[in-house]
């Protein structure tokens, strides 16, 4: 068994245990992806049909990494940035992609076709805001983003709009219930689902139709779930519904890395695994392959203060490594200058992609970006999604609308892009099916637009995804518009051409399936996916966004009390307040070689200067693991604190 030779004893034990429920508690950098991958390969070597194996994770990046490793070990070809399942191979996907697959196979049961629209976060917000406007609800008093967040979390907790409305007590809940009802009406009318619906509707189908549930249990007899500590109630329920009577379920997770309770992740799902599956075997993966001994010792000392966790202690056979630098800056500008100067030195012997700059809140990035620009250091801010660029959304809306005429969000986006002289009043009449009341010239314009959609649909059904996108660029008038526009439009056109290049990776799929899969992947793209395609630059991101990533050098900035840990955590129950410590633990364990921690004595937040004390987390790290630096204001001048 050559595929077992590179595994340590605990990894090997997890791979060889293939019958019955298995919980793998895997610490940061302990090789959990490697373990799951080799377990899948071992199952296949034992004669299990690859198509009977399901593996589910949270990000496209993680799914792709696992899929590529499996395909390599199976000696099957990988085509470019392959994001789709290959016939005769295990089904490895994100939770949302799994939901899309099940819904498409049963779309008629919920009044949809397989060409239903997946509404992204931006378009969901547009619908929410429209509903609020119609209901005359002041967006300054009731923030639309907060309403959307409440709806999203409720869906994750397996609550429907009807249930929420029946239990609404406060004024805010009543407002949310009203907007939610209107929001759902719009989605239904447009034959669309949002991200949360992809999981909620999947669970409802499996619960309502036992024969369908049984068919999937018989299809996927061996189930693997990565990052199990991050599952919410709906995801938890989905997994339980898919597990057959044999209970061949393997979950991998780490309670110390549960950092998403704010979006519904329930750490109890992992802590109660043994209650759900009394015959479960538990295996601990505690050997870290990523970080130095100093980093691991620091991380262990930080996290051991938490109560709600599966007790474990990471260890490593890596070198001791450098001590952790703790830098005290006068204010956020001097902190940023320290970071930029240190990175500038590191770049003499390292690539920019080896370095990550982490912060607790997005607002912290601005001053850091300015400092990097001042040193002419290339950087990339995680969160600028390729598929969220205006021109890319325009292109994809043309294709989606050609397949789903009810998708008013897409129609609204493109009917006047390029301009066709169709205003908001006309648009309202179109959506109200009052086309006949419009002047003949306007009816002609609208008919021409819908004829274009018909042509796009016909062309797409008989051509490859890349050729279809070329066709849309030309026939929609977008190419002509951008060619004759200002200099910024040249870049937008280049982005469109980049989409053509990306689409070629779907060309090898069977006719019709390629474009379908491209649209799905575009809708479900995450922040981390930008790092899969983009090139050079120091990585800037929130600590939340860094989960699952690793870098040689990691800077954790803004380590001040009430910023990190965040002020909100101090007013919560102990279970919730521990999450900030877990977040810091995640940040520490992203580093392979060296950690830099920094804080500012003064920081301007919302226009107000405030005096800070260092984060309590700094003092959780033993002194012998750190070196303290005090910043300087000017040349050779130490900071004077008043």
C-alpha cells in the first residue's frame, strides 16, 4: 500500500478505519486534507466504487485542492483549473455546490427548472432595498444589510419566513418578517434562489421526499465532511439526512478553529458527534507540519485558556525558529510604516506571495495599503472578486437571462447596457406585463432585446462556453461600447477576455453542461478564489478570510483591547467570548516561519482618536517566545507617550 507510506501513525489509523462513523480531530497544519485524500484513495483501492464517495468542504479552494490530489493519486488527467466532477471519480464539492446538484436534479418539485438563477449577495441586497422602498421603511433606521444578515442566519438555523413571521415579537422582527416575505416573493417570481436557499431547499426536499433521500444515501455510501466545526444547523441536518444506515460518515474538524458563530456555525455539532453516532471512533491529529516550535508553543498557550474545546496539544518536529516580534507603535500610521519597512526587507529574499498581512476589521486595511504603496510594494486585497466586476456580471447576466426570462434582476441589469433608451418607467411596465401600452417604437426596441436573448440561448446551446462568451461580447454591443470608451474601459474589456480564457477550462464538458457549470461556479465564487487565479503581491485580508491558508511570514496588526479581541465579545456569554481567542489562534497558526504582532497606542476610529491598551492575547504568549520593539516617530527619535 504505497499510498500509506507518507502518513504518520495517527493519519494511517484514520485512513484504514473505513466502516462506521469516524471523528478526526485535526489541529492546524496537521495534514487533514492529506488524510481525507488518502482515505478516499484507500476506499477505492478496497474496491469501493469512486462514485459512491462524497466529500464536502466549505471553500472552492479546499474542494479543488482535495479534488486535484485525488485525481493525481488516481492518475487521472486534470484539465486546467478543474472545478467540476469527472465521470468515474468521487464527488468532491462545497456544501453549496452539493445543494445546487441536488436541487437541479429535483428542480421540478419546487417549481424551478435546472436553469434557475442563483442570486448573489449584491443582487440580494438590491431586492431587499427595493422591498424596503415599496414598504416605505427608512434604510437609515433599519439597515438593509442587517436585515439581510438576520434573514441569512435564520435560514441557516432552519427557520422559514413563515415561522419567523409567526414568532416575531419586537418591532425589528416585524420589519424583518415583512421584508423577508416580499424578498421571498421576488425570488419565487424570478425563479431564483439565494445562497442560503441552496442548502435550505435541499434539506426540505430530502425531508419531504423519503424516496429521494434514500436514493442519495444509496448513491453516496461513504461521506466525508471537512471543517465540521463550522457547520450550521442546516448543514448539520443535510449531512445527517445523507448518511445511510451503515453510518459510513467521516468528519474532520477542530473546535479551536470555530470562528463563524456569527453566521450560524455551531461548535456543538462537533462536540456532540458521539451522541449522534454512539459507535463513533475518535482519532486525534496533533502533529503540526506547518509551523516552527516557537509558533506552536505560542498557539498552544493561547488556546488552552478556552473551555469549550476538544482537549489536544499540538506538537511539531520542525525547527525551533525565530522568536515572535511584538511591535508597539505610536499610532496606526507608524504601525503601517513598521509593517511596510519590515516587508520591504523581507522581499530582498522572499516573494510577495509568501507574506500575509492580517487584521480584525476591514477598515484597518486603508492605512496599511497607503504604506505599502509608499514603498512600491505590490499587494492584493482578498475580497475583490473577479466575478463581481461590473463587466463580468453584465456578460453572465446576458447568458442567465437567455435561459431564465423570469430573472428580473438580470433583465434589469442588462436591458439598458449598452444603452437602448429604455428607462425605469418602461422597465416597470415590462415587468408588469404591460408591453402593449407602450409606443410602437419602444415595443420594437424591447422586442429586439428579447430577440438578442433568444439568439444567445440558441448559440450557447450549440457552442462551447468560450465561444459563447465571445459571441455575447460582440453581439450584445458591449465590445463596441468599451472600444470607444475612456481608458478604464480598456481594462474592462481585458477582463472580459480573461473570462473567455477561464471559460475554455469548461469547454471539454459535454454540450450544455459546460456553460451550466461555469454559471454555477461564478455564482458560488468565494473571496479566497481570487488567490487561485491572481498573481503577485503581499496578501491583505481579515483573519476570518485567512482560514485554511498558510504563509511563510504573517503580520497580525491592530492587537489592541476592544479591537482584537473585539469590544462586542466582552458583553457576551463565555462560549461566545472564546471565539475571539479562537480567531487569534487561527491567525497565529497561519505562519510557517515567522510572526509579527503589532499594536498602536493611539488609533483614529470613526474620526475619533482613542488611547489603547495592548491586547490581552499578547500576554498569553510566554515572554521567552517574544521580542519587544518600541516604535520611533522620526529619525532616531523614540516615541514619547503622554
